[in-house]
């Protein structure tokens, strides 16, 4: 094997180097009082350097096509790295207050998960994708269980790891069907053999079965209905920064990989998997919205919100076009900043209010903390798709990508999604109502936020406001999406 091919995997190589740097820094600073602060700043600095490098990264191929870094994949890695950077910054107060002894482990697990997501987005082979998926999932389970002395954290981690294991088994079973019917696991070879082999029709039932199992396994990772049952308990039990990481960065990597595989490997089977997507999208958006209305615990509330948002992301997959890929990446970019802004406020309130994350804790929040209330409102409005915030444009683009498919059922799904947007506006406004209108005899005390929280909120708020008005961002994503076609 030519080990020089690792030089074609510069983003992954640099991330492994960052892992080693953080590991040795943790080892050398074992007894230092400044350990937690230094590790947080070091990890953030390394991720910032990674984002700079990804802006100039070139497309590359390694190991016979198992690793394929297109321009779109590099842009997606940039978005994931930016999201991880925000998570590391907003998690720093929690790490310093509640996880000081395990600060090194936390940052190492976060970087390990990001490495797995890199592998997922640059996979050109189903086995490479599966290895990346497991590399991302196993450290994530450790992060969910980080508050190991709390019952909810252990319960959430158990449900996450059990469903992850089950979904991985289903996915591997599907991959065995795909390999048995087509004789290869390379995306491009799967596509070419389906296109040119005369005996393809005789193997079609087995291939479709493999596709269904593969999508079912990935549906668990995306928490799409009906594969969503683990989501609420896991989100509630995990530490709040980890919940934010799980809801945006992990979901974004899986959504991009799913669309890439559908476009790159299963394009001839579009007439089969598009109807499967129609059903899952309608169920995910509708069921999640209805259950979100009933929630009084804010992290469970955001869990059902993330299920609904995953359904909206899947609208871009229906288009299976350059517009669809650009819309998907743009939606994930906007979703990262909006959702992380919400979780940053939730984490801040949790640390200053005896760990409370129920919605009643926000009654009268505007009276004592008007700035945080205002930023929370902006983020919720963006998630709901209210103009002029970036969330409105992201929803418009995924609706447009789905409608370009041109069939009656595509229009019907878009119509259902539009109706559900009104429903989502209602339950997002429940939080706004609690902050601005509801009164309580014991509102949250006035408190000041630390520098890390301010930086995270400033970055997220700028993204919410600017991503919707800077058309050059979508143009850049659209140009990068051409590399997938």
C-alpha cells in the first residue's frame, strides 16, 4: 500500500494531529490549575486553524476511490468544523464548573467524533462510510454519558448506544444485500453496474431491500420518524452542550452523506426511494411538531424540534440536484447557528438556576435578563422560518429544491411542510410567551454571562442575521455543489 496517499487526506490528517496535540497537552498539564482553560483555548484554536485550512482545501481522491473529497465535501467539513468550534466555546463554562476532572477527555471525544464525520462526508465506499459512522457514534455515546453520576445521563446514553448498535446492524445487513446483488461497495461502481448490466432487473428486489435497510439504519442516526424514539430521552439526559452537538453537527454530517449516496450510487433507483422519502418527511415533520407542543421540558422540546428540522432537511434530498445539495448545505449552516444559539442560552440558564431546564424557568426571563431573552427570540424566529432571519431563506431554498422535482407528490409534501411551518411557529412562540408575557413570583435572578458564552452568542447571532442577507454564501455553496453532479 502506498502510504503517501494519506497526504491526499490533509483535513483528516490535521485533525488527527490536533487530537494528538490535545492528548499530550492534557497529559503534560495533568496537575496544573490552568489545565481546563488551556485545553479549551487550545482546542478552539486548533479548530479555528482547521476552518482556515478547509477554505483552501482542494478536491482529492485516495485509496482507489474509497476516499473522495469533492469541493462540496470540503465545504461540508468546514460547516461541521464551525459548528464544533461553537460547541467547544459554549461548553467551556460547563466544563470549568462541572467537568473539570475530565476536560481533556471531553475535548478528545469531541475531536474524535468530528473525525468520524469527516470520513462520512468523504467516503466513496460503503465500508468507508460505515467506519466513519461508527467513529462518530461511539465517542458521541461517551459524551452523552458524561454526567455519569446523573440517572438521566446514564439512561440517555444506554438508549443511544443500544439504538445505535441496532441501527448499525440493520445498516450492515442492508450493505450485505447491496454487495450480494451488485458485487461492489464503491458508489461509482454501484451506479455504473446498475446502468449497464443487462441482468440488473433480476437482482432489483434484493438491491431495493438493501436500500431500505441502509436507509433505515441511517434514519436512526438522523432521528427521522419512525426511527426517533431514542431522541427525546437522549437529548434530555445528555449534558446541554453535548445535546446541542448531537442535534446539529452530527445530524448535518448524516444528512449530507445520505444525499451524496443517493445521488452518487442510487440515482437509477430514484423512483423507488423518493416515495420512501415522501412518507418519512411527512411523518417526521408532522409527528414531531405535534409532540413538541406537549413538551414542558426544554431539552425534550428541542429534541422534537430537531426531528422536525431533520424532515425539512430531507426535502432537499428529494430534488437530487445541484440546487438540492446547495439547499441542504445552506439549511445545515443556518440550522447550526440558530440551534446552537438556543442551546447556549439553555446551558447558561441551567448553570445559573440550579440545573433547571423546564419551560416554566423562563417565565419573566425578559425582566431580569433582557439581552439573553432577545437573542433567544432571534434564534427561535430563525428556526421557525420568520423573515428576515436566515431560517426563512433556508426553508425557502429546501422547498424550492423539492418542488423542482415536479411531481404531484413532491408538491403535496411541500404543501404539508408549509402547513407544519405554521404549527412550528406556534410552539416556538410558547417559549417567547414565557419569557415576555408570563409572570412569576420567583423569576430568574439577573446574572452576567462569561466571555465564552458571549463569543458563542455573538457568532451565532451574526450568522442568524447575515447568512440570510449575504447572497454570496448561497452562491458559494451552489458552485461547490457542482462537484457532486
